C-alpha cells in the first residue's frame, strides 16, 4: 500500500467530481446511506458560493496507488473567528476507507495546513460550518438520515479519537411519532400564553417570499447570537440557502409566531426528501431522477424541523414550546407519521425540555470534536 495525499482545487471541475463521487464507493453496501443530490454538493463546493466570501479552504484526496481511498476539507472561517474571537480551523467532508493510517494522514494534512495559517484549534466535522451539515454520527446508525443530516460508518469515531480529537459538543436529534397526544400541560400553557400575550401564528407567504426571507434573516441574527458555535451568515449567504430550499418547502411547516402582530420567531420544517433521494442512487436528477422527485412527495411520511428561533427579548415567554405545538398540529393535518427535530445542542435546556415533555425520543447523537494544535 502506497498512500499519497493530493491537494485539489475548487476551481478544477474534474478533481471536484472525484472528491464528490467517493461516497458512492464507500457506502455502496450501507443500507442506511442516502445518496446526496450531486448538484447540492456541487453548489456548496462552488467557489462562487457566498460562504467563501468570508472563508478560505483547502481540499485533499487520498490515493492508494491510483485508487481514491479518502478525502478531507480544511476551512478557516473568518466570520466564525471574528465573532468568537478565536483562531479556530475546521475540517469536514471527511471520508475514508476503513484504514486508520489513511484517516490519520488526511487529518494530519488538514491540521498542518491550519497550523501553517496560524490556527490554534482543529474542530469538526462541519460541512463546512454549523449552518450546514454538522457533526459525526455516534449513535442511531440503524435509521437513514433525514434531509440535511449526516451519516457515516461507525469506525470514524475511533479514527478521530485515536488521532487525539476529543468531544467538544454533542448534537441531539429527537424523533416524534405523530400519533401521540400532546400533553395536557402543554396545551393548557399554550392556551394561557396565547391569550395573555396576544400570540398568533401564520405560515410563510410564498407570494412574498423575498420579504419573508428578509424578516427571517432579521430574527435569525437576533435569536441565535448567543448559541454555542453560532456563525452569522451574511445576508447573501442566508438568501442563497433560502433559495435552495424554496423548491422543497411545505408552506404550512414554516411558521412565524407573532406577539401583538410583531413576528418574533419562526420555525422551519421540511419534508424528508431523503426518502425520495434514496430512490435516486446516482444522485443525479437528470434524466430520470427528476420524475422521482416530482411524483415522490406524496410518499413522504417524515419531516424534519431544521431550525427554530425566538428573538432574545421574547425568549422568556416560552414561545419555542408554542411553535413546536403549532408544527405538531400542522404536520398531523398534512398526514406525516413521524417528525425529527434536529439538531439541538445537548445543553440547550430551553429547547430540550419541551421536547422531552412532549415525549420526543433522543434517538440520534452527533459529535463535534476539537483539538488544540498550536
């Protein structure tokens, strides 16, 4: 075995294609892997993506002679570091065959590039930041991931830990069956809060999509500022992400909560299109995958709440619980049988407590690792 690690460029389409295609080789025998849409991966790796306006990155592919056996990306997110006053480097898009030496060579290569650029910590996996796919799956391998969540072999954790990476934070995914009855305590509290604070709800208005996204961006900047690992998106990056999701949204699963007519929070739920992507093994929409996408939505039985936030000045009202309750009612009307609420920081009591009260099951855990490197 002759291992070499080759640096590639975001601008080289041929090399990026090799980088993107590797998981199809590694996961071909994993029944729970869901092939991502290649166009979505190409988008986030496109150097014109707004993310790279505030970040630098480097990518590598590992070879065993002429065979591709691994990959990694290292990122310096200037927006993160200025916001948190850190010199933290990140790794992501990690994949490797079951060989610890290859994995360690990839991690060493990423670490060396980051130390050469004066970074003090190595953190990940993030693809490429906490605003996108985050964390290493460490429990819950027996169920396919929901949309925009990660999946990986069980042996990756050993790769990371034997390299010297240690846990910095766990992220929780909750599972909620839609046939349960909302606890009377929650419905009673919701009714009292709604009446006393003039609380109302509304779904997103697709005909005013641009204005609605502007409103969400303002709430987003206020609501998540104090969360661990939060990275502010630029307005262009936020709108780029929203545009990508527009084609798959279910308007009744995107709910604003208003207090006295002012929108102070929102929650976004998405149909679990991974149930359709699973049936598009090539990861390509054309020529035939588009038909499975167009006609498969009626067969989707799950949805995922991908984000929920409340303005800081209104956080004390317990509006997160009210939004969960509202999404639960809307999801039942649509006919979903299962919901996932993810991801949530393990120590975020304001979000974890109402979900556990509702009987949600913490069925998957994802880990973010860290290592001091300078």
